[in-house]
């Protein structure tokens, strides 16, 4: 089965704007749905830092992400 790829930007602006919280929150989901989610980090997506934190889900870019929003999107897609 294809896993959902979730990539959190950990460039400095994204990190300062909450990427750390996203990663912490994701680790719980990651443990629970290990076979369904592939979790990665990346550095600066196409200069979108203004809308930090940025997350890419299966290649689709989401801006100003929050832990609640991310959780909701992931649970809908797995
Ligand atoms: S640091 Fe995340 S998009 Fe630039």
C-alpha cells in the first residue's frame, strides 16, 4: 500500500513559526500509523517562508500549518 508522504519544512523561519510543534505532534501519529505515513523533514520549499510553517503532503504544499490542521488533513487522507 502506498504511504502518505508528509514533509515538514525545518528551515529557520518554519522552525521558529512552529515546525517543532508539528514534528512533536506528528511523532504520535507516525507511531500509530507507521504503515500509512512516511514522515520526512526538508529545508525551505520554494521560498514560501513568509507563510511558515510549510508542510508538503504527497507533493501538495500547505501554508501556515498548525498541529490540529495537520492532524485533520492526515487523518482524512490515510
Ligand atoms: S524555511 Fe520553510 S519554506 Fe522557507
